[in-house]
């Protein structure tokens, strides 16, 4: 049976995985992360805060609780 995963091993692995794209870029000079191609149908426009609604979730519950006090 394998020993349980320690915090130190978990953090070490997370740091190595986070640093891997940077090392790859430094070695090749090219970014290795996949990027989405720009679509001709995508348009960006500014919006007013009134046009945005927050769905059900932790943030909505917290906001309502804060506003009610």
C-alpha cells in the first residue's frame, strides 16, 4: 500500500506543474499553452452593471445576507 500524500509532496508537485509552461517557453522560445482562435462572430462591447444578474450560489447568498443586515 502506498503511503498517504504529504502536504510537502503535494506542494512540490503543484509548483513543478505550475512552472512547467515557463520552462518550456524558455527552452523553445514559443508558448506551449493552447489558445483559442479568435472568432469572427465574437464581439466585445461595454455593458452596464444593471445588465448583469448573479445566479443562485454562494455569492448571491452572501450578498443578500450582507445587504439585509
